[in-house]
């Protein structure tokens, strides 16, 4: 008697051990999105090793593997495991090259490994794909400054300011580039703008200390860090001399701001003696900060600005003044914002030469070219 096929199958299932195997649950695949979310939270909590463990549970066949490797690279670099971080970044790039943060991660790792040339290449590779990435441009500029390459660093920093003038980091680095050339007013203008944008940020107190030292004509850099000047400073030489001579610190020079700091009087001097004839076409600092200085000559703006940039001081009276004068602060911001943000009105075209009208949405570059805002505030192209 012959068994039908289903009968044979039933007979096999009745053998010892086979029935148990058939009832064992199939292994479940890890939830990649959940693992990545958990990893990011752990990274943000600076638990880098735990974040790394989560990312490594995402398998190569998963559609989220490239993202997991990108996050893995970031956490490994944060954990100072730079070679491993670079390896993870390369695995991610092999699957998806269109991730701007990866190039920054790789650049940072190379910098920590003292491979500045490789870091510069990583940023340059990223900028070929993402020419309007502020972070890539800023990191590139920082690397160029580290390598004492002032000319390309200044060109990159100018692009950063033109792209995102309201971001504080670029003003900090632009001030450093000026200070390394011995250009006192230029450096102070950049660092003052940094503090106006970020009065209580991670670098705010160190920037305020630098400004106070410069106001007292105390060096902020070691002689070995100074570089041969490459940018024009002719229009500001006289003001530089006034600052370094400390004429504003004389008891007869009175300030409306009741705060004991040399920078208060030196700031007033800068506003009063600012060279209005400085040519924005040949001096980028004049172009970037000249309109803001002119705004400080209006009403109570200088007093408000002075207290604002002192917000990170250990003496909290300046911070309290700012909190108690919101209307004056709003007026100051409105008077400075418009000229500062106008620096981004046009952007260079990604290919070829020329510039085009730039459109921003919530501070992010949205489009280039002729257009107009619709009822929802979105840019709608017009023309060809």
C-alpha cells in the first residue's frame, strides 16, 4: 500500500525530535529603526559605547544599514575610536554617498589622527555633492586654519558668512583668522557678533574673555600662532591703534553702561570711531559688520548690545538687565538682523559662474533663481 505525499509528511512529523523542530518559533529580525533611535538617544547622552552596541545589531541586509553605519561612525569618533569610525563611514558611503554628515564625521576623524590633508579631502568631496552645506564649509575652514592656510580659510569663511550669517560659529572662526593676522578691530567685530548671536553658548565666556583681553591690549594668542597678514586692514589701522593705546580706558571717557569691563568702553570707541569710509568691496569685515555698527548708533541700541554681549560674564547683572528690557532687545535684534541676513540674498551658482537670488525657509536655503512668495510663504519660481 502506497502512502500519499501528505501521509508521508505526517509520518515524518511523528518521528522523535522532528515535531519539536517544527514548533520552534522562527528567529525575529532586529527592528533597525528602533535600534537606531535608541542609539541616537544614547549618543546624545554621551553613552557612546552603548550607542555603538545598538548600531552594530543592524544587519548588512537591512535597508537601514547605511544609516546605522553612519550613526555608528559618529559614535565611534566621539568615543575616540577614529580608525573604526572611518571604517564604518566608508561602509556607509559605499551604500549611500549622499549623506553630508558622513563627510564631516570622516573629516573630524582625520583631524584627530593629525591627517589634515585627508580631512581637507573629505570636506572637499562632500562639498562637491553638497556645495551649500554650512557644516562642511565651516569644518573645511577650521581645517584650513589649523594648516595655517589663511587665503583658502578666509575664502571659505566668507562663503559661510554669505550662506548662514546668523550662525555663530563662523564669526568665531573669522575672528580667530583676524586675530592671527594681528587685526585687532576685525577680530573684535567678529567676536562681538558671535556674542550677539550666542550670548550664552559653549564658547561665549571664552569669547568674552578674549575680547576683554584685547580691550586691555593683552595678547590672546601665542607668538607661534601668528601669521603673515593676507587680508586688507588699511581702513582699520587707525582704530586698531586707538584700541591698543587704551585711550578709551581713561577715567574721562564715560560710558552709559554701568558694568566694570574694559570691553564696554572699547566697544563704545569702536562704534564712535568706526571708519565709515571702509570699502565693503575690499574689506569683508566692513561688508559683514559695518551695517550693524551703524545700527548701534541708533537710540539705545549700543547700551542694549553692550549688556547682551556681557550675558556670559560671572557678574549676572548684565544678564538680568537683558531679561528686564525685552522691548529694547527686540528693537536691537530687528535693527541688526536685516542688514546681517541681507548677506545671504544672493548665492553663487553650483556650476559655472554667476550668482542667483537665494530663497530661505526657516533659515535653510530652499531655492535659487527668480521667484516670489506664495500665500503660504513658499517660494514659487518665475521665469525660465
